[in-house]
C-alpha cells in the first residue's frame, strides 16, 4: 500500500482501502503460496498478476522459498512458459 501511495500521493483513501481489501480477499499471501505449492508438489511457481515493486517481489519470492523448494519465477508481460 505504501508503494501505491508513493506513486500516487493523491489517491483517495477509500479507493486505497478497497484495493487493500481486494488483495486480502482475492489473493494469496506469499507464505500461503509457498505452503500450497509445497503441499501440492508443484514443479514450478509462477507469480502472475503481481502488483509488487521489485523489492516487494524479491521479498515475496524469499518468503515462498522458505516453504517451497522448487523454482519460483516472477512473470512479466509476454513471458512464455
């Protein structure tokens, strides 16, 4: 949220809260991704629809790596897998 406020300091507080609620309700946290991937024995985790800064993405991957020991990739537009 802080990154979003930094990029757009005039963002409406209600809109920011709506976005925060969307993330909590509709997306998995990095630790949840790691746990799910580990239990499901997936071959690879590809992070998509990622609204994190580069630092945030690196932190998310590090968190996932604590529980899931396969490859974790951050997808970008036009990537192919």
